[in-house]
């Protein structure tokens, strides 16, 4: 809610209540998220061994699919690399497969340059929701804070997400330093997605000219729904057609910010905040890797794992009056 409207009396506003209508199917999907057969598939077993390379250098023992499968198990079950190695060894033993297990050093080394397939771009223009959040770095400094309460400045990185408003799937994810601004990452998110967009919705931190320009470069018909700042003024002259930002300023002046939210569809932005919450509840609020290249791979693996969970089943709900 921009600028915390009605903050002095929000405690009197009742929270919306919803009821899931497909609870048996959704309950089964939630249980399937913890099934090993979902994450350790027959395709991964069939392509476990790497193809022989024709260039100079040592021959790899494990394919990219095998390493990504191991790192996916690590992300889903929140394991360390050595525990991931033990889990895979036990799975292969139970299945009776004569396959070697990548050790934790191999998984860590291959994560630096792991080639992951690009997320599929939709054939239809998407309504994108963009937001960012912070992820702390796990390491000795974090251990000192939790164990001894030592006062130290915590290190963290910023995660930028672009999600599909219709399905909730993450279509692009970027990891940057903590000092990176939100609006400056929109172009990188759009380049990572690569598909056509129908609209882009974000909060007031993205109220910048380069964000509108990045969206217009992809599609002239794309709608940008970003609340202008409280001190914003119309930028175009009377004889010039108004820009999208000018239309937002005029809409807020005519209907108020709450009325503009309902008319523009800005309230759908809450769905990307739900995706951020789902990330931190399922994957966690920290990064386990120690270098930035490995952290980027960790983020990409986690985004694909969350999308796989959504494919298993989504809740269908109605609002209870």
C-alpha cells in the first residue's frame, strides 16, 4: 500500500479471508513437493554420465544435468554439500544403480560455471510483476551473531525477481550487490526473460525514466503501472500527448491513490510479494555459497525448483465475505 494509506486506522480494517476450493488436489501437491521422485527423475539418471569432450583437457565424469539435480536437492532440502553427497549416495544405493556420486568439491567447483537451460519464454505477452528482497550471506560472521550475539555488520545480497501475474512462476531472477538500485535491474530482468510483455507492475522505487524506456523498447503497447512519487508533476506540455506516468499522476489526483490502485490494477503487485515470501519460507532467507558466481547458480536453481513446485499444483480459492 503506497505511502501507508490509512495507517492510523488500518487496524480497524478487517483482513480479507479466502477459502481454497481444490483442497484435496492442492494437499496432494504439497505432499509431492517433498517426494524424491519429483526431484531425482529417470531423465537425470539416464543422463548422469557426461558426454566425452572433443577439446583438450580432462574428461568430465558428470553431466550438467547430474550436477543441477544434486544442487536442486541441496536447495529444496536445505542441505550442505557434504550432506547432499550423502543423500545422493543413499538414493543410488536404494535404487541399485551403478553410478558414481559427485563429491562435494566437484559440486562446488562445477557450480561456478554450470550451464542451466534458459527459462522458456511464453508465446503470449506476460503481465510481469517486479520486486526485490535481501538475502543474507551465511558464513563466520553470521555464526558469531547467532551464537555469541556479536555486533557486526551483516553481509547480504539483493535478489531481483520478475514473476508472471497469471501463474506466479518466476520468469527471471538477478542477484546483485546490496547497493544496487531496483530500477537499474529492470532491463537485465527483461533481457533475461527475453519474451514479449503486456505490462510491468512495480512499486514506487521503480519510478524512473529508464524503466519506462526499457519497457517501451520491448513493446510500444506495454503498460507500465508504477505509482509516481507524492511530489510528482506532469512532465509534458499542454500540446503534447500525456505519457503513461502523466496519466498515473492525473488518475491519482482525480480518484486518490486507493482509487487509482483499483482502477489501474496495481493491487496485483501483492502477488510478487507472495512469491518473495514463498522463496524465504521454502528456500530460506540466506545464500549458502561463498562466491558470487556460485550464488548466481544457487539463485537460478532455487527459482527453477519453486516453479517446479507450482507445476505440481496450485490453490484455487474464493473470497469469503
